[in-house]
C-alpha cells in the first residue's frame, strides 16, 4: 500500500470506507430495530387503550363490545373485555388460535374453549366503568410478529443487497478518486516540466478551491524562479565580462609597464658601462627621471582602477545632488585650467537629485573634466551645462576622427597625431569612466561637434 500510486490508493480507501459504513449500518439495523419496534408498538398500544377507554366510558356492555370490536378490527389489534371476576365479555386475538375454557365464558361463546397464544404481543389494559356501574377490564394486543419477519427477510436479502451496494460503491469510488487525482496528476505533470525549466510550463487548472489556489501559487513561484534564473544569467554574464576585462587590463598593463622598465634599464646599463651617447650621464639621468615619473603615474592609474570594484560600489545608492557634484568637481580644476589659459564655464542653475552612487559619479565627473582640461587648447573654453536630466560637458579642441573615436575608452591607447602633447596619455581615464557608467546603468555619448568634443550623460 505504501508504494501504491495515488489513484488506486484513493479508490481502495474510498471503497473500503463505503463498504464499512454499509456493514455498520446493517449491524446497527439488525441489532436495534427489534427493540426499537417493540418500544414503538408498546407506546402505540398504550395510547390506543387510553383513547379507546375515554370513548367507552359510561356505555352499556353491548355498546362497549361493539365499540371495542370496531376499533380493534380497524387497527388490527387483538382485544379482551372481561369483568372483575374474570368473566370474558368478548375477545379476539389477531394471528393466534384463541380457546376459552367453559367456566370462563358461560354463554358468551358456546362450547368448551381454552386460550393458547403462540405469538409475542405488545399489550396494554385499562378499566372502563359501564352504565350499569360495572367495572370492565379492556385489554388491547398488537402482534410483534411483523418485526421478526422483517429481520428474517433482511437476513435473506442482505447478501445480494450488499453485492449491489459494493458495485455502486465501486463506481462512486472510481469517480471520486478520478476527480481527486486528475488535477493532482495535472499538477505533477506540470511540475515535471518545470523541473526541466521548460519556458511555457504552467499548471492549467481553473478552479476556485484549494487545488486551484495551489496551481496559481505554483505558476507564480515558477515565473519568479525563471525571472531569478534570467537575472542570475545576466549577472553571471556581467561577472564574466568584468573578469575578462580585468584579465585583458592586466595583460595590457603588464605590456605597458614592460616598455618603460626596459627603457630605464637600457639607459642605466649604458651609463654604468659608459656606452656611446650614455656617457652623458646628466642628460640620461634626467631622461630616466622623466620615464620613471610617467611610470609612477601609470602605476597609480593601474592601482586605482584595479582596487575598485565598481559593480559592488554601484549598489550603494543614495539621493545624490548632481548639480552640487558638478560644482564641486569643476571647482577643483578651475585653478589648473586658469594656469593653462583655459576658461571653465559652468551653467548649473538647478539641483537634480538621483538615486545613484555619489562616490562613483564624482570620480566619473573628475575623469571627464580632467580629460577636457588636458585636451582643450590654450585660450579655449570648457562648457559645463545641465539641461533637465542631462549633463553636457564640452571642450573646444580639434575634434577626433573616426579612427580615434573607435578607440575611445580603450586602455593604453595613444593618439598618433603629430605634435600631440598628450601622446603619453594611457587612456585609462575614459576607460575607468566607461566602467563606472556601465555599472551605474547610465546612458552616455561622446561625439564631436563644430568646436570640439561633447560628452552627454543622461540620468
């Protein structure tokens, strides 16, 4: 029974329950019906005698005999009417032979008769006072034979009746078990498909009961599971992309570090051994210092980029005042811009509050404005404007061509323009900025316009 499936188990349990109820009902009927019937007939005969006596009170003997006979025959009762001395006035016993002895009836009934009652009766008696002031005992009897016959018949019809009831119970149990198991089987089939992550799997049970509610709950849980799995896949993709970018970044960084280190080592070796032009140690010591300065800046940029997990920091969002951040960051570069003959014009007339990581946005603004100061020609302008939810930073310079634009954000990319003072730039500023804006899920653009380059950031 333990390993049996739900349908046969439900069918057997239901059938066994119905048959057990039928057997118990029969046993109760067989046990209590006779006694209940006897009590019922006794109460009935008691009421009948009481009613009859109230009608016959004060009548003469002849009228009493006629009234008693008519009432008893109509009710199919046996009866006896007798004086106090035992003399019988009239008597009829239903369903039994009635015989009276000679001394008992004396002319009321001719011949020698004796009474022999072979059946079980319910009996009730009361006295009646006649018109002649005689006391007559009236007795009514009701046969209990019908209940004995009924019990006998019940025993005879019970086996075929039980078989018929079992057949009906089997049909009812089958229909009941199917109605219970069918929706559960549908739920099982649907959950099997769900366990295989089938996209269109669903519990298609339209009911208002608990099974319908369970079906809806399973569908909701499965949809949430698919949503979570989809989000996890996206997160895994992002993590893989970040890890690959970090690996590529480290490979590029190692390559970039190798070149200045090799150059410094070559110059130091030449000076140690007084080889050729390296005999002029003062000149090449200065050159070594310049290369080491650039190398220090490069190492600083690499360390700053590698130690920050922008995707983790981006989750720490707060109400950030974008206008205040722009004013703060642009102020730090104001003195540097003035020393280079560059004017920073800022037009931020309103405050814009955004749920974002203020720490990362401040670094992004710093990189963008620093890049603008670095590449703006002397005597030109840098314009910082906030229009609605958009921040625009423009720097007047020679616009980048398509080749250069295709490498924007690429770490360690160097422009090949002749006479470009920033050929030593590593390109890490814009690379780091792109990482920040991607982690914060912000849309941006960097494109040329008639006077130079324009950076747009949309919140």
